[in-house]
């Protein structure tokens, strides 16, 4: 089983739609969880950290389920500018480097 | 401006040649990392360093070497032993004391083989 698994997509959605991405991780020692966004041919940028209680930042909501070892990202009212690849990221516990999923590609269509 | 600077943006390597990718940060971050990304693939960890004069192998260290002589700098050498070096190379840094070790990335170097 891969350390971090994501549906590669692509997800093609119309503007204004709500879209959800899920991600599973295999290492129960993982303590830090993030969603990064990567635009085509650019570096990844932090979108949001994911906390056990769930957290929201504008149109974006992230949830963590430790028992089932999955993380989700919900995007409401999709904009054309949301088109990108979304990377699910976890660590291996402690001060270890982050492990990146292969990403889920989102295309928001006018 | 604070940030992570990678150079060059594009690099071409001839057969049998070693090339060095530069990564400099002025964020006063303790840890630095090198990742490789192939088309349609995720990031794979090559090497990382959490303190000056010390570094650890990542998942795909063969054919690469690094040094960490200064906190600000973490150059990566792609040696001739790396038979398939064409990829997008990303350098990152993180403040280890920060919650969750958030990593911040440079703009990357695209390496191609001539």
C-alpha cells in the first residue's frame, strides 16, 4: 500500500460547483497533515494545514479522520482560478520530512 | 524579500557530466530538502538536512550528493551515476520548531539531458 494515495482525476467541474477530494495514508504515526496546491510547471504551495477538529478557510474545508486514516478537502463555489493539482501531504511522525501524494488534478470549466 | 532561491531555472547535462543545482534560503529555516518530480508523478525525496554539516538520504538518493556547509545553502549535485536525471528538481525548507514542519518551496530547476 502506498504511503499516501489520491484519486488522480482529472475532476472537470463547472464554475460554482462543489468538489471533494479524498486521500488515504498508511502510516499511523503520521502527525502532520496538509493540502498543497501545485499549478502547472510551478512549485507546490501550502493551501492549508489539516487539524483533527477540521478547519475552514473561506471556500475550502479540510477534515481529518485518524481512525480511518483519511483526509478530505472540500472546495465550494469553484472558481476558474481553482484549476490546479491538489497534493495531499503527511509526515512520518516527529520531525520527519513530508510525504507527498501524486495529486488530484482539478479543472474548473466556465 | 525573504524566500528560497533555486538556480538555474533550466539546466542541460551532457552524458558523463556532474551538474550542481543551487538552493539558497534567507528564512533562517533549520531544515532543507531536495525533491525530484517526474511528469505526472508525485514528489520524491532525494536528501534532507536538519542541521549544518549533517544530512540524511531520502527515498531516491542514489546518483545524487549534497552538502550543508552553511545554514542558508543546500546544493545538490547530480552525478554521472544518475542515469535518468531528466526531471523537475524542487528545493524546500522548513522551520523545525513550527507546528507540523510546513515546507516552503523554491521555484524549481528543470534538468534535461543533451
